[in-house]
C-alpha cells in the first residue's frame, strides 16, 4: 500500500518512476534527489548512470538519444550519459547524449549541456561552459555571507512556526543584500 501511495504522489508531483527506470537499466547511486518535472530518457535509460549525492532541480531533462537523424538516415543516435558524484543540476537544464558531468559539479539553471563538464567545476549557459572552478565559486559565495543574510532552518517551511515575522526578515535581508543564504 505504501509503494502505491508513493507512486501516485510521484505521478501527481510530475516525478519520473525511478524504480521503473532502474528496472529498465538506469544506474543510480545513493542519495539521489529529483524535483518535479524531471525527465530521464525512458526509452534509453540503460545508457544513463547517475552517481552518489546528486540533485536534479525541477524540469531537468537527461537524454541518451537524438532522433534528429532518424528521418534523414533511418537511424537514431544513442550515447551514454554519466553524471558523477556530488552534483547539482539546476532547474530547466538539458543534458544531451554523450555528456559526462564530472564529480563535484554545479550546473546552472537553464543550461544546455552538450559537452562534458570536468570535475570540480561550475558550468552554465547555452551551450554550457565552465565559468568557475568549484573552489572559486564557493569562496566567492562564502565571502558574501554575513550575520544579516544567513538564516537557519527556522526560516524555512520545515519550521511549523514559520510565519509573517520570519518572511518579513527574509524579504528585508533580500532587499538589502540581493541574495540570502538559508539552511
């Protein structure tokens, strides 16, 4: 009964049936999280490997095939896709066939990843390109953090007492610093 409820909730939330994809050959490591609207190529999922500690934000598409050649050549191009460990893929990103996303990588929202992304890097754009090393990016973001723009889990919807006072404090800090950091 529990599995059926989970399956129904995932369908309502627009999440792929990961168990079905794994049954078909998709390989996924530990601690994989995917938001709503994620598409993992169901017709060629056995060509896709996802590592440990990976998060897909909403509407990420991972494709292992390209049908653009089918009409003209009679064949579809298929290539393996590998996503390493400790990877965050931003909302609306498309990962194309043949791509390897290395370990310790952040891919920015809305990116089209048509070429492989090396380990320890941050990539974004269309087509995606490396813009920082992961170390440079994290140092840059860490330098923006201060006591007025860093907030604990108390300032999230996970806190049942989260209310107008907390929301107003977050809004005020966003107005002052543009970005805030929430646990």
